C-alpha cells in the first residue's frame, strides 16, 4: 500500500499513485469502463503493474471499512 499516497496539497487530498497526479479513481474509472489492466498501463505509461494492483487493494480496503451510522 506504499504506492498509494495522500497529500492534502495534491489533487484535493484524493488518493494518488506514488505521489503522481494520477488518482486511484482515475485508474478504477478506466477499468470500470472496460479497459484491461494492460490497456490502463498503455493509457497511463507512468504506471507499473503493481500500481494497478495497489488501486484494487486500496478500493477493497475502503469498501471493507465499517461505516459508522449516525444515531
């Protein structure tokens, strides 16, 4: 998970990949629109295969995090 960085001064504090201005959501959106991981790497050549896997891991952990419901 050290590939995912969050900097309040970059991209509005959204999770990015290795300090670049490529947000996790950008990668997930491309995948969600039907691109394969290989096509994402071709579209965003600064990325490495491990970066795409890190996006999946990050999303999985965020979805698995318990949500607090106000009483």
